[in-house]
């Protein structure tokens, strides 16, 4: 499984533009917004997925590559 987008690490934004984008997303829908990498990893591993790669992408985005155990 691949997940693409901006993520927070250790609860912190990786850039000022991601902080602004997160606020904009939440203004559109309070349930949306940038998610924490650690939360995604916890949910994935609880369902039998292992992180293969965390790849830096353009515009402060990341590509998380996960695979079944």
C-alpha cells in the first residue's frame, strides 16, 4: 500500500507551508488535516503492514510504502 501526502513527524510540521495547509484543510472540514506519521504507522502495523520506505517527494510531501507482513 502507498500513502502520499504531507505528514507531521513527532507532532511537528515539516514546513511552514504545511502548517498553513493544515489550517486551511481544517477550516474546510475539522476532521481533515495533516496526519501524524506515528499514528499512521501504529494503525498500519496493527493491521499487519510493515513500512518499507518513507520517501521525500516534492512540495514537502512524502510517499509511505507499506507491505503485508
